[in-house]
């Protein structure tokens, strides 16, 4: 198992969106999935939209069939990032946290890791960084931040997974362009920090 594989997590979220117009009548609980990765301090980084309105968060580490219950430790809806903390102390001990790198160069190659389309096996795809500029983030809908564009496949379920270059995390996968082919976006480390 590679250093990257052992740190990538599958996240299963049971969430319930509130009804702001009728608080006594919330939406039904639904299950969704995403990805994340272990960082320094024994926490998992993912996207805010993966864990928004969560009632229950389960983290599955690569090669470990046991779920680890986690809670949101910090969340930034504007930048679509969240940090998860496991409820059981030392749940991620023995997993090497992924180090962060800098801004990738244009036309350089990156690799995305995650669990797209609800899969239970880790997936990775390679692509080229084709653009780095301000983009609207789809989670808040009205916020622009720096984003990097790549042709590496980023599908539902990849959200929150690491984008890696030279063994270091250079971003977090977070959205794809629905009306374009082979266009995905990741949140660069400048925004993460």
C-alpha cells in the first residue's frame, strides 16, 4: 500500500437538510459519499459540501473495513473545506499524514485520488493543470476563490480527495464542469492554508 493510498479515506455521510420555512418539518435523512485524506494532527480534510448538515459521518480508511465515526472539527462553507476529527482517540494512528506542497505549475501533471461514484475501492486519475484563476465555488454559489482546472477525472464521490504532485498534496478535488467534458477543479493549497 502506497503512502498516499493509506491516507485516503472514503467518507459516508448521513445528512438532513433543515427546512428554514417550516423548521418542524425537516427533509428526510439521506446518505451520500465523498473522499478525504489524513493530515497532520490526526484529522481528515474533505469538502464542506461532503459533510454539510451531517447527522452521522463515517470514515473508512483504505485497507481497513471498520468504519470510524467522526465529527466536523472545522468547516468553511465559503471555501468548501472541512476538517473531521475521529471520535475514538488514535483512530488514525499508524497512517502517515499527507504533506502539503505549493501551487502546481501550468501544464504540469497531477493525480487525483478518491472514491468516485460511490465505489469502495480507491481510484486515481492523472491529468494536466490547464488553468489557475478565480472561479465561483458551487457549494456557496456566490464566492470566488482561486481554483485550478485539470483534465483529470473528478466525479461525484471524488469530492474532498487529494490532488497530488511529486508526493505532496497540491489541492482538494471539489467540482466538475457539468456542461463540459473532462474538466474538473481543485482547491489549491493557497486557499487551504
